[in-house]
C-alpha cells in the first residue's frame, strides 16, 4: 500500500511530488499519458504572473504571489529557463482608467511589489511597439516568463531522483474507499493507497465527485495561440496584456524564454475535455485582438498554432484541501491560470497537508538540485570543442532550426523519466520546435530513439498511444 498516490503528472502533480520527496514517504504519481507534462501544463502562455489579477483574499491570489516569489530560486535549483521580464497591462482610453486602477489596488492588496501606473510616454519609452493609442499601463516588474515544459519536467525528474515513483500509461478509472485508504482502479490494475492527491487537471471534478457528495464542476475553457518565429522575438520585451474581461486576462503578446513571440490566448468554454484543436475563428480572434495593443505584429512569421484547456471551476478558485466527507482524499482542483506560476506554492501546500496527516519525517537523502540538459550553445568555443572531442555526438546537429545536437537528445532519453517519443524529445531539448516544426529532424530523432530504446521504427510514436510515426513500408504495397 502506498502512503500517497498523486493522480496526474502535470505541473501541480509534479510540484506536489517534488515537495513530498523532501520526506520519507512511499509515494507514486500515476499519469494516463506516456510522459509528464502532457495536459494543460504543456499548452499555456508560460507567464509567471505578478499576482494582481486574482481576487483579494483568494487562495489563487495567495499562491500566485508566493509562486512568483519562489520561481527564480527554483529555476536556479532545478536549472530551467526563467526570466523576470516584467509585464504591462495596456489601457487604451481615459474611460478605462478605473479598471486599471482597480488592478493596481488589487495587486497592492495581494502583496505585489513594485507596481506602477505609467503614462503614455513612459509606456512607449519602454516598449516602442505598443500602439500609439495607448493611454496608460500598469507596469509589474516582477512578472516573468518560464519554459512550462522544462519547469514540469524538472520538478518530476527531481521528485523521481528523490524516490517518488512514476507510472505512465496508467489511467485512473475508478476509486473505491476501503478501511484506511482507497483502491484506485486503473487500466494497469488496482493500486492501494492511504492518501490520494487529485491533480488530474480538467478531469479533477470526475475524481472529486467519485468520493464526495459536495459535487464540483470543471469546464474546459479553451485558449488558442499563434507562436511566431525567433525573428519576431524582440518585437516586445515585456509581456503585454490587455485589460482583463469577464472570461479572463485577454489576449497577450509576449516573448518566450527561448526567444519566440507568443500571441494569444482566446477564451471559449467547450464540452470536449480533449478538444485541443485550433480553429480558424479562434486564430482570427487572436490576430485581431493582439493588434489592438501592439502595432506592426509580424503575423507572417507564425510557425505554429496550438491550444490548451483551462480547468475552470465554477467558483474560479483553486481547491486544495482534504475533503471533509472523504478523509484521505486531497483535491488539487480548479488549477486554471495562474496555476503554472503558483505551482511551486501549490506543491508546498499539498506536501504540508500530507506531512501533517502522515506525520512524515524528513528525507535525509533529499537532493534539492538538478542539472538540466547541457546546451552546447552556452559553452565557449574551446569548451565546445573539448566536449565534442570527448563525446562526438555533441558535434552532430540534428535539429537545424534550434541547433540541437545528438548529444542533447541522447541525454534527454537517458536521464530519469527520460523521453520515449518525438514529443518527449521535443519538450526536453527543443528539437522540432523551430521554424520547420520537425520537418527535417523527425526521421533523425526517430533513429536515435530506435537505437537508444532498442525499439523498432514501427514502435516510435509522436506522443505515445497509437500516434505511431511509421505505419508501413511503401515497398510492401508495391
Ligand atoms: C490557455 C492557457 C493559458 C495559460 N497561461 C498560463 C500562464 O501564462 N501562467 C500561469 O501561471 N498559468 C497559465 N495557465 C494555467 C496553467 O497552465 C495550469 O494551471 C496548469 O498547467 C495546470 O496544471 P495541472 O497539473 O493542474 O494540470 P495538467 O497539466 O492538465 O495535468 C493533469 C494531468 O493529469 C492527467 N490525467 C487526467 N486524467 C487522468 C487519469 N484518469 N488518470 C491518470 N492521469 C490523468 C493528465 O494526462 C495530465 O497530465 C494557462 C492555461 C491555459 C489553458
């Protein structure tokens, strides 16, 4: 019997696992996908929000501000890309100034530091590509950007290194209450545990409602994006928000930590919790709305589009607590934006609940640091030459757009919770994330996966399941 089973290896489940690994505990994360970071945590804006959006006094506001404060230190400990680039909320008319002032006041009450309202000249001095129609803006220097994949993967890897087990392709299907715990029925058999952490993203209501009479409802709220090439990455240097509306924070324009420009998201409630397709209408909305705040956006530089689903709980609040009518079941539900920002604080909160409940002792072997995949571009020419001499795979460029070497891909596959598919490699190394969107490097990456994992080419998938890349040989059909 496990002490704890966490359902979901997104950023909430992985942060909880990492914090839990500070203690002596027999714990496991189960994930229905083939890899970590396969749900909402892989498809979002990657913004580390300052914390002026969430309602004063809410758990969302508290964990947002705490998570924001923790992110820089965590990025150093776990070696993932983070940049405090600051953010601006653009106000286009004098009539909207009360709304901007409201955001400022809320931010101050939430404990956000360094907030400032800037006038038109000050805004344009910071960001010359903001529309000339700007009237004022709320400036939050503490806003930042993070690589969502690297954050999620780093948390999970570190949790795993510190003793937390991860079971992939393991889908929780039902939960049965037993004496002293639960049985989780999965497609891989039954799993017994004393405690459950429900971090199943848009499906968290399903598991909550299996064990509790106090039902909750989570709606998938879709956000669509365009991602622009690195040639457009300097169009703005801060994250540019519109004034928020009743469906959320509106369409933003922001550089990414890797130097692209991200534009989006939309906000539409949908019935299908797997509905991550993009639509013509959605992308038109993104393009139309983004140009209201930022001028001359080079939309011809779009290299891909994607969408993600917010886990919108009816009361727009994070639910992180042990259920009154189902002791031992801990919700980590309704984790919509700013869930990524809040994740370090979410992890701490979940682990603190469990520490108290299970009376956990500290793990004397806990190692809080982890080294990311070596990026040869960060080395001097001499260092790089030396590396290639020692490990020639670092001299073999596989992804020409992002300049990713075979050495980095091998590292991504061999490390703890390593990549098993093309998307797994992509999210760990960026091979396939560039301008040609894996057109050139896919077959080469597949060969490396085939060799490293001792698989047949027919078994290589894009993202696990039945997403096989090779379905047959052309010569067989001749
Ligand atoms: C459009 C959009 C933009 C956003 N932008 C930002 C932003 O800029 N900044 C910010 O802070 N936040 C942002 N967010 C919010 C943030 O992305 C989420 O709050 C966060 O990723 C949620 O993480 P999670 O781990 O709770 O959920 P998920 O990442 O969805 O993880 C849940 C996991 O549970 C697994 N799972 C589900 N059912 C089962 C089952 N039956 N058995 C086993 N496993 C299961 C899933 O496969 C998934 O991996 C945004 C969200 C969206 C959609």
